[in-house]
């Protein structure tokens, strides 16, 4: 069943944002070895993974990623249901594939399919 498995927080000042969330929620951060990206582990009984990066464009907001069996199939369904794909299927080497979409109300969300063989 598709569920939220990852979130991303864009930040103008990544260090300031990291400190804010670490102090507020007790989240931990680790630098990615492959890109300029902080990996986040939330606290609590059911931690969720997340990421933080430098804001890529004005107005970029936090995005939740939903685990789906196929980014391609679900991106097609987004279009059929009246949504938009604003970032097409993109490979994250060694992790999987994602796409970013807009629903019919212009809310952004991501699709995520894990694939450790994504190269």
C-alpha cells in the first residue's frame, strides 16, 4: 500500500534549518556521500527518513514522497487524473527513482520507487 516514506526540506540556510529541526524535534542529520544533501532521521517510535538541501528555486516547499511500485505507472495515472508531472522520473544512483507531481489543487508531492541497482 503506498505510504509516505521520505520528505525533503528545502532551505535558504541549510545549517540554520538543520539546527532548528535538531533542537526542536531531536532529529539527526548525516551528510550524503554522493551529493550536497543532508539525510534526516526523525525521532520517535516510527522514525521516517528525510532530506534537506539548498533551496533550488523561489517558492520551493517541503515535499512528501510516496512509495509506489512504479514511478512510470503512477506518473501516468497522475496525468490521467488531471494532475501534472513537474519533475520527470529521475534516477538517484544506488537508491532508486523519483518524480515530483502536482495534484489537482497544485499541491506538490513526490513518487518514489526504491531500486538499489539504479545506476
